[in-house]
C-alpha cells in the first residue's frame, strides 16, 4: 500500500524537476543558435538560483558557450567572470590549488570584460573581485602587489557609475583589511565612508551591512555598529545565496558579542 502511494508522488517529483530544467534551458533562436540576449537572460536566471543543485554547472556552460558563439561581448564576459568567482567560493578552503585555478579564470575573464566594456562598472567590479579573492586565498601579505590594480579597477568602476554599491563595498573591504601606510592603503575611516556608500546604493546586500558594522567597530562607533548589525540580522535570506546571508548573520552575531560590554 505504501509503495503504491509513493509511485504517484515519485512521478510528480520527476515531472516537477523536468519542468524546472526545461525552464532553465537556453532557448534556440530561429537560426538554431541562442542569441546573445537569450544567453544573457538564461545566465541571469541561473544566477538568481545559483545555490540550487546543478545550477552552477548550467550557469558556467551557458556562459562559456555564449563566449564561444558571441566572443568579446562585455555583457557575457563580466557574467562569466562572476560565475568563475562564484565557483571558486564553492571549493573547500583547504583545496587552495583548485580555488586559485578558478580564480585565475575569473581574473583573466574579468580583465577581458573590463577591456571589452570599459563603460560597464560590473566589468571592472568583477575583475577587482577576482583579484581581491585571490589575495584573500593567498594571504594578504603575499598579495600586496595586487592592491594597486584592484583599487584601480574599482576606481574605473566608480568613474563609470559613482552609485555602484558593490564597488564601494569592495573598496571598504580593502581599506578595512589591509595594513596602513607605508605598507599598504589601509584606512579605517575611509572604510567607514565607503561602507556607508555601499549600504546607501546597495541596501539589499548583507555583505554591505556587515562591512559597515565591522568598520564602525574598528573606529569604536559601537552604538551605530549595533544598529547596523541588528539590521543585518533582520534581513531575509538572499534567494540566490541563502547560505551567504546566513554566514554574514553568523559573523554579525560574533561581532555583536565582541562589543557586548562596550
């Protein structure tokens, strides 16, 4: 009896999964080859559900095919750099070699994107993000030579769009995490300024609120830091990366504990 009841449920599950895969499939144009617009639309759909099983592979395949069929297109290249960066973050941290291999692809593609689309802030941001993540994987002191090109990429992104929240976010991270002069560009007050702009222009990103909270703590502005971090704790998970939101919220709790008596 239980087996007979499970069969229809199993069929229903298979049908639902098949329908989802069909929805995410890249449509073919009248010429039999997906257009650039169709590839980009599919990539954005994949990105919005990137944490779901198998979607990262669909994301990468679609964008690599798009780069092959529509070479040197900035709208494809910055998304592909982002996809390679995302893939690197899925690799266990103890597998440094594989992480760096994905990040090398992200950097190379991001550089291509920044050249193909110099007026697109996302192209410069994802080039910078790939360099910054590489520095994090290798260790800050071993990667100080990458600070200058990373900051320059962000400056180009902000020149293209001064309201680009992600560029302000990553600039804040650089100022907050790096050592100060003469060794590097670290500056806690500038970190606060950039983090405020990241929240202003990108209020839906949990990472923006987290860097602002951390920067406020670094500058001993504890009362405002509590307000900022509690705002982060109240945020709903990002549908594309719910684990990322939860990780930011866990870090926010740790930061709040660190200033409990301050």
